[in-house]
């Protein structure tokens, strides 16, 4: 009994020993490795001590463990106070977002919570940019660029995609992903490809106040997500020879009330209006930019559906195919939302807008 009492005293007096003892209990009970037990214990401590509202939502079944981990990871760089403020804003929408949507929302709210510190973190990260090579178990290799400026990455990806589309002619057996990979290898090896004029077009959504330097609200880089205000202004400044589209929104609802273009070479009017109304694919959980989507006839043309704005909605190629091949039903709702009914009868509501 004395030995047990001495051991308990040591645990009470030494936080490190207490932590190791708790991890050992988790390890034995759940049959985990020591490393896995340490990870589970660390998550539990963060949730109960640093982010209690996330713990409450998890315990109540409002969110699952994946979303809890997403919130923990997405706020790990913030002080306890700022992390708590961010959680206050995202915990309710977290219950109905995918982990991808939740991660994008977290990035935006974290930038808004402390824009100056976000800019400092960005500059520090970019200063550590590098390229690494990783061997795979299949005998191939991954070439990875880390901590690169997102605007340049978006422009490079747009350029590679354009070159890949030019190569994707009749008789081509490679997929578009394979073509992009081969374009990347060719360009880095110095093999010739016909140049695409100018930089790749970058699709940026940004408030006028941010462009004017009156606000540090983040912008939204299509296909990437939130970026700090400095990057949003920089990207906008570089788009001298591309189409500019503007949208006026209702300050109370955020819904578009008017839109237009500053150039004479617009996209077709209907596509522009549909993309303005729904900047992403409207299928539940999808974040593909509307500019990369098909315009789907809710009532098919073959069944008499008109080519009108209220019968059109952006769907990425994958979700477009899923809708028509598997029996999903789509119904627009007042206020800009969309209701989807699955083949099993489950209903989902989505706004088609990035969070």
C-alpha cells in the first residue's frame, strides 16, 4: 500500500508523469501504440482545456471527430483567446459543412480575427518555401512545392491546365491529370510547349474596401480558398488584361442584386448571371468554382426544360453526371438556396456559395 501511495503522490506532483500515466491507460484500454495513445490524449486535452465549445459539440453529437480534428488543426496557430473567438463564429455552421468547407471557413475566419498576424505568418511561411522529393512504395516519386505563394500556384495551375487541354485532342489516350503531369515534367526539363500568352488567369473574389486598402478582409482565390488581403490586392493588380466582373450584393442578405463586366468581351450573359448567383457547384459539399462547371438544366432540355436562368445551375462534371445517372433531384428555393433529394429519399439544402 505504501508503494501505491508513493506512486500516486508522484503522479500528483509531476504533470509529465501524470500525462504519461493517462496515456498508458488509453493505450491499454484501446490497444493502441504508445504514439497513437499520446495523440489521442493530446487531442482530448486540447478539446477540454483550450476549445471547450468544440468538446461540448462533439460530446453532444453535433459534430463528429473529423470535424473536431479539423477545428483543432485549423486553430492550432492562434492564441487561446483568438482561437476561442474563432470557434464562437464557426461552431454552429460546422454542424452542416463538409470538412473541406469547414477548413476553408476556418482559414477565412482566422485571417479576419487577426489580419496583421495572418500577414506576418504568411511572410514567414513563404520565406521557408522549398521543393522536396519523396519516394513512394510503388517506386515512383512525388515532387512537392511547399509554402509557395498561392496566387503564383493558381496561375501556374491555370497555365498547365490550358496546355493540357490543348493536348487533349482526338485520339489522345492520356487523362487530363496525366497530361498536366507530363506538361509539368516537360516544362521543368526544358522541353518545348507552345506558350500560353500572359500569366494564367486567376479568379479572385474580393471586396471593394479591400481593393482600396480600407479593409484587411481576406479575398477568395477560386480553387484555393481564402487569402490575406495583401495577396488579394496583388492578384487583382496583375489582372490588367483579363475580364473583370463585378457584383453588387445586398448588405443584409449578401445576395447579388446587380452585376456587370468592365470589358467588351464578356462570357455569355446567362452564364455570367448564373455564375454570379452561384459561384461554386451547387451539389452538396462541392467547392469547384462555377467557372469550371457545366451549366445544368434542372428540367432537362429533352423534357422541354427552357434554357433560362431559373432552370440553370452550375454543376461540376462529376456531380453533373451523378445527378443525371443516379436519380438525384434538384429544386431551387427562395433566397438562392438549393434543395437536393437523393435516390434514397434524403434531403439536403445547399447555397452553392463558399462559406
